[in-house]
């Protein structure tokens, strides 16, 4: 976002009034001005990228069916009591930020 100084010398943000105004700013693509992401074939992706979500989902299913899950779990296990504590603290912190049920 471009900024300028007011008559007191303080910075003030320049307001973008329309998509065509926004397109004139460096670093803003045409896709940013239209309000949506576009797939390579021109289909509107909207709020999410359906192609990427489908590819991720397929990869997760393939991994689950590959028989490598147990091995990956063993490799991800903590290697020391200190690493165990760090992992538990990270989990506690992540859960503390999660939305509460109810």
C-alpha cells in the first residue's frame, strides 16, 4: 500500500477506491483486482483451490494405503526426554489456540 504524508508530516495510507486503482500499484496482480484465484485452465477457484485440495487429499489417501504409516510414526517419535517435553509443549500451545467446542 502506498502512503503519503499529511500536513503534519505523519504518514497516511492511500485508500484503494476500486479494482482498477489497485491494479496500478506495484506487486498487485490482475487476479488480485478481480477478487478470486483462477486455476490454470481458467476456472474460478473462489475461496479455496479445489485442485490443490483434491491433490492433497489423494496424496494423503495414497500414503495411508502405502503401508509406511507405522514407519513414519516411529521416525517421528521423540528421540530424547527433552525432545518429548518440547513436543508436548508445542502440542499444548497449539491446543490453547484452538477454537473451543461448544
